[in-house]
C-alpha cells in the first residue's frame, strides 16, 4: 500500500512535465530511493551514483547502493558500500548492524573454505578498516582462542574495552562485552597473569557468561596457592600472640588473593583483639576515676570482641560487686529521707484541709489556728502566710456581720442598715444575704426605691428567693401607670409559679396582670384575622375566575376564526397560571392564530411552548413544520417535523424539493430520509446530487432490489469509474451465470484499477466456472512480461499456480546484468540517467485497435 503514493507521484511528474524536467523536482538521492522502492535497481543505481558524485559524504547514497547489491546476491559489493556509508556516518546503528551481519557471514564463508585462519583474516580486515563491534571482536577472539594466540587475544580485547565508552554499537549495560571479558580473562589465565584474569572473569561471571564460572574457580585456586605461605606464617604469629606481625602477613596474602576468606577472617579477628585491649585500658582508667558504669560498659564491649579473654569477665564481676554495695548504702539513706518527708507533708496537708473546712463553715478564728500549725511544719510556705493575713480581716468582718444581724432581729432598722451598708461597701466575701437584709430593712421603713434597688441585687445573687421575689413583684404591680413595671411584676409572678407552684396568690396575680397588659393586642389580632379571611376569599378565587373567562373567550374567538382578535389575546396568556393541559390548549390556539395571520416566527414560538408539555402531538408537530416551511427555515434539528408533514402532504412537490434539497446539500442519509430521496429522484430525475446520495445509501445497505439495480445502471453509464457499482453489477451477472459478461466487465475495471481485489476474485470465479483457469494464468503472465515488478499480480499468479510451478509461480524477476558494478572505487564517467517512459498509444495484437500504454486489457478481451 505504501508504494502507491510514490508510483502516483512519479507517473504524474513524468506525464505532466516530461522526462527532461524530472531531476528538477527531486534530488538524485530521493529519485534513487524511490526507484529502490519500485524495485527498479538499475535506475536506482544510476541515480545513487549521481548523488555520490554530487556529495561524496552522502552516506544514504552508499547505504541504499549497498542494500541493492545485497538484495542482488552480491555480498562483497554490498559490504564495500556499507563500509563507505560507515566512514561517511560513523556510529550509525543501522549501518553497524548490517556490517556486523555482513562481516560475520563473510567470516563464516571464509572458515568453510580456508579454515579458522581464513576467518581470522576476514575479521582482522574488518578491524583494519576501522569497524569495531562487539560481535565481530568476540568472534575474532574466539578464533584466536581456538588457535591459542593468547597475546593477540589480549591486544584485541583490550582495544575493544577501550572503545566501549565511545561507540554506540556497544551496549552500556555490559551485555555485549561480557563475552569479551570472559575471553580476555581466559587469555590472561593461560598467560599466568592471574590478577588481571580475575578482574575480567569476575565481570563475566557476574553476567552469567557460559564457561566463566569454570575459569573463575581455576583462577581462584591458583591465587590461593600463591597466597598460602603468607597465611601459614600469619597463623603461626597469631598463636604466638604477635598480633600486628600476623596482621601484616595476612594483608600480604590478601594482596595476592583478595577473595581469600581465611585471611579476611583472621584480619577481622586480630582487629577485634587489638580493639579489646584498647578498651580494657580505657576501663582501667574509668575505674580509677570512679566511673564504674563506664568501666563495665567498656569491659563488656571488649568481651564481645575477645571472648577468649577470661580476665575481662572477672574484672566485670569485681566492679559489679563493689557497685552493688555502694548502691545498697545509698538506697537506705534515700528511704529514711523519703519517710521523713512524707510524714511532714501528711501533717501539713491535714492542717490545710482542716483550715479550709473551718473557713468554708465561716469559723475564721479556728481556721487561723489551723493555718498557724501548718506554718510550723513548713515555715517558708508563702501561700499559708498569705491565707493567715487574709483571715485577720475576715475575723473582724465576721464580728460586724453578727452585730448587724442582731440589730435587724431587734427591729433596730437604722443600726442594721448602717452596719449592712458598711459591709456592702467593703465588699466582704463569704457573707451572703447582706443585700436581702438591706432590702427588707428599707421596706420596713417604707423607702421603696432603696428596697427595689437592693432587692434586685439580692435576686441576681439568688433568683429563687420566693419571699423576696413576691414582695418585689407586688410592689411593682402597685404602679398601674407603668407598662414596664407591670411586665416586670408579671415576669416575677410567673417565675414564682415555676419554682414554687401554689405560692400564695402568685398565679392569680399573673393572670390578672397578663390580661391587663395584653388585651389591646388581642383585639388587634382578632381584627386582623377577620380581615384576612375576607381578603383571602376575594383574592384567592379571583385568578381562577379570570382564567376561566380567558379560556372561554379564546375558544370562542378561535371558533369564529377571528385570528386577529386571538393574536391580541397573547399578552393575557402570560397573566394566568396555566397547568399542562391548559397550556397546550392556549398555545395551540395562539399558534394557529399566528400561522393563519401570516406571522410564522411567532407561531413557531407558540407551538414549541405547547410541545414542551405534549412533544408527540401529531397535529402540533405538523403545524410547527408548516410554520418552519412558511418561514423557509430548515436544519438537522427540525428535519423530523418536516418528515411528519410529508406524511400528510405526499404530493406537495415544492415541499418535497425543499426538504430533499436540504438533505442532499447536507448529505443527510438515514432510513427515514431514504424514502424521501426515492420520491425526490422520481420528481427530479436529472438531479445528480440526489442520485449520488441515494446511490450511497443503496451501497451502504447492500441493496440489490430492482430500484437499486436501475440506479446502478444509470450510475455505470454516467460514471464508469465507480468500481463499487460495477462490482455489484458483475456479481449479479455472475449469479445469472453470464460468465462472459462478468469477464468483460472485470477486464474493463482492471484497466481502471489493476489492484482491486474484488475484481480479481470475480475474474477467478468466472474463469473457474468455465474451466478456463489456464487462460487467466496466461493473461497474468502477459501482464508480468510488460510490468515484471508488479507484486500484486505476482501474488495472484502465485496463488493460482501453487508453490511448485516454476517460473510462472515465482513472480520475482532476476536482477539485470548491470548490477555487477565493480563498486564505489571504480572510475569512469557516470552512467546516463534513465529516461522515464512517456505514456503513448499502442495497437492491440488481436483486433488492431489503438489503446493507451499502461492498459492491461483491450476492449476485445485480449491481454496487452
């Protein structure tokens, strides 16, 4: 499929511009690439050579030249051009992969002909040419190993690893060079360079390279043998207690064999012994300084490092025993001090609690004595001293309070008032009822203002004082001219009834005061209720009566066909609250009035309002379509209303043309509009747009009815290049067993499009029904003689002939002889550019008719 745009572009360029102007439309490289895609290798080589002459660094020209030679079975020339492309574009992954494959195949052929030496020469030649890759290098190293050329292996492998960081052909994750590391490690092992061998074999072993584990173990064993004298010497020095000399010997062993587990273990053990000795020295210093816990911690840490040293455990036990004795003595002293402190705190707490109890009970003198006892226990307690100082004032205040109460009880109102006023002004704390005593004393001497003032203060302190609250409320109720005072009295009596039901006549007093205060408001409320009832009956029923009158008037006007009067009633419709049924009725009548009054826009609005409540009403939908038609308005959204109207007015040719023309312009085709298109096609038989749209619907549905077939015949006459229609007609002929007509029709269609698969299928069926398959195979072979690179015909011919039919089945054409070009190094003038074919005419060999070049079948049926 992707060759079709390239072929079309080339043919248009050649036909319209001519052969001499083709290079001006595209450069030589692009032309060569296009010819390569068309499998025209000779023309492609000519264009690519010209591209190389224009730009010797044009790596794509070399690359496509190499691909042509490779596909033409000339691998040596292909390799030469791949190397030229590599020199022009070093590091290109695609070129590198192809070079990898080419060199490895060439080495394989050389080994088959000349043995391993021949393969080595070919691979060395690749490296000399400047092409390094992991695959080529590893193959060369493998061959060196077979020939035991270990020095060459080391030299080439080190060069490969050196280039690894600079060339993109080497995978960064080590997957590509793990084989290289293995081969280099093996060569170093064979040359007894064990340290270097271990370095590379370890890398290969980590990446799981086959064979690396065996050589890795061999190298480990060789290094262990070299390090054994030093490990034996270190072990002997360790037994003699010469730790530092022993460590030096083990370090030398590790230098020779870094993976020696015994040497590592002994070095760690020696380090622990040395560290334990240092910790023992630090513990001795801590004991001398009296830091027993620090000494024990250091000795325990040393014991973990050097458990064989029994002296450390004895030192820890001695220090622990001494520390236990000191700890027991310290604890005994702390227990005695704690018991003494607790006894003092308990005595102090008892005195404070007693003092607070006396203070709460108002026995301030006894509270003073208790605080003085607590202060003897803790003389520096500032809180107790402050409490004592405050109690001195309260003792004096308590004396004055008792004297005032005695004066009140002895009816000495003046003296009682004087003492209580003094206590109130000093704001003595702990003495409740002072304001109550003052209020009652002022009431006795009939000083009402002072009584009310102190009564209010007392009631704030104790709102549930029933006696005082009754006196205060009775006094407030004695002032009938003040509504505020009456409301306060009412609130007081109600509160008394709440906290003490049945107290004296508080309930009767509250009812009397309530009616006395609120009877005018009750009168106003009753008047308002009566007025509301009258207004409700008038206002509530009026809209319903007006709506009924409006509906009757509208029906009457519509019945008389007085549309002008009906239109004038539209504003009145907005004034009424219509339900769904009423709304449909009103808007339907108004819509009819506006339509008859030649105001289609307003009629549309009214119909749409009615359809909101009854969207499937057929009469409303038809009226809406008529209004739209009168307004000449049509769109995809309102097309359904026109379809309802057409069901009623099937003979309205103007309406049919209007709606059908819209559907044709907008290309609206669905099962509903298909019948409309059929009617319109009968009314306007010459309308090509209608015919094309109807044809599209028939093709979409696969319609084979007589009406559809008649339309297909008209389309074939007017548009012979519509292959979809012609294929359907050919299928119908095939069903009728008119095989000759099928073959003739298919040949004409192949002249239009040679690659239409359905046409070929029909041809095969027609020839098969007549047992003429050899004739069809000859026709395909005749086409390939003219167009040998037509892969589509090749594939069809291959399916007809089968895999074993020789030249007829293989649609491929051998490459031309000119493909054996000596390569880019050859000198001489460039080949002349191949002229593009000019489309002309030719004569049919059977009937002599003149046909265009590129036509595959003549009208007589003979292949050209």
